C-alpha cells in the first residue's frame, strides 16, 4: 500500500513561501495540499490563482487542490491551468456533482470529493466508481490547527465498505487535526492519504516531522 503525506501550505509562512516549498520538495512528503477558500463556503479566505501559480513554479511534487468554494465549476479550468494535478470539490458545494467530476477529469486532473463532518459517505454511492479520491474532513473546514473529530474513524470504515468490489483503488484522504498522534490509528481504519498543516509547520523541524510520519506509515 502506498501512503501519501500532503503538507498543507495553508500553515506555511507566506512571507517565506519559497523556502517552505523547497522544504517540502526536499522532504519525504508526496504532494502539496493547497487549500482554496472563498469566504462563502467557509468562514475564511485563503488565496487564489496568483499564489497557486507561484507554488507551481517552485514545487517538484503534485499539487493536491482542495476547493472550499461555492460553484467550483466556474473555476476548474483555471485551476487546472494554474497547475493543479488533483482537484477536490466539496459535496456540499455541488448541485450537479456528477457533472463537476466529469469537468475535473476533462481538465486533465484527478477528481476528488470532500465531505464535511456532518455529511455521510453513503451520499457518494452513485458516483463512487467515478472518483480517484474521497477526502473526509476531520474538522469543520476553514482553518488550520483545529481539533480532530473522532467520528472520522467510523466514516473511514463506512467508506471502505462502500468501495469494496467497486473502486478499491480509491484514495481515502483525511484532512484536519492529523499528526503523529493519530496517523497509526487512521491507517488501521483504512486511510491512505494524510493532510497535515499545523502538525508539520508548527514544529521546529518540519522535514523531520514529515519523516517521522512516513516512518509510522511503514511500520
Ligand atoms: C482546513 C483545511 C486543512 C488545514 C488542515 O479547512 O482543509 O487542509 O490546512 O490543517 P491542520 O492539519 O492544522 O488541521
Ligand atoms: Zn484541506
């Protein structure tokens, strides 16, 4: 099983963004997690295309773009152009989710759907075969540094049941409050991709923290 660590640049030092990007490039991390917030879908605004393009310019690893925005269809082409390799939209923000997934794929990106903590995984049963990734939010989206919601374990197990015989290649990602303290338990529940913001960037040695996370995944 290949496990993915995706540090979230939301927790990076934006005054030293290039330095932090290089740190991730040199580390054992697999992807850059890029959190885009519009101030409407979530009560926060992060950054948009110019920052993403700047990240793309320096990043040597794939950009995993998490769109916390309403009406994502309007921007999928532009995010693909700005360098997204994967685009994840929120179930709660898509009236025509099937169409949105097809749009992401047509743009040349891998397609993911994120679920807020209150949204059951069963709502994905009619699109599960079409997806490359499901992101289970383990905090309410909008901010880094929040506390992990325990019910996430149950949701991961339910999702694992849902994909049996239907899409076993699906990547199951968790995002929010993930760190050295819960990675092993999440692996046991069936998670294979981990987003980590504060757990990486709020430590004295982020490179070493990423390496410790990777070690937990290989034991
Ligand atoms: C939250 C974002 C997360 C966030 C995670 O809305 O989607 O990606 O950066 O931050 P931590 O790991 O600090 O909870
Ligand atoms: Zn995210």
